[in-house]
């Protein structure tokens, strides 16, 4: 992706994340969902940086974002927890010794 496109994508992601983070903040379950989403984003980012990101972690993070945006806070927490788990498993797998014969 060209540099300008990468900057635009990062700004758009930050804007969307901030919008989602503030949407419905006064509704029951919203703060927990937002915190779970923040933790999932951090775990997925860390796995990506270690080149250990599983697609299931990325998909669960996207589902958590969509759930927060739609107001399904319980679903957001479940998806965020799955994203965290899958990211952690990917990072753990990357530490396994390589199999050679």
C-alpha cells in the first residue's frame, strides 16, 4: 500500500475506534465491552508485530468491533476474549521449537 494510503487507513481506523469507544458509553455493559475491545486490539497488534497473528484472532477482533458498534456488548466481550485467546495462542506457537529431521 502506498505511504499516503497507509496514513489514510491509520487515521480512518483511529477515527472509527474513537467513535466506537464513545458510542453508547452510558449504556449497561458498554464500559466492559470497550475495555475488552481495547485489550483485544492490543493482543492482536502484539501478535501481528511478532508475526504470529492467526486469522481467527483477526476475525474475532472484527466481530467484536461490529458487536460494539451494533450495541451487542455481551457479544463484543465474547468475541474480544476469543481474539485475545487466539492471539496469545499464536504467539505461544511461534515460541515452539522448529521441527526438523
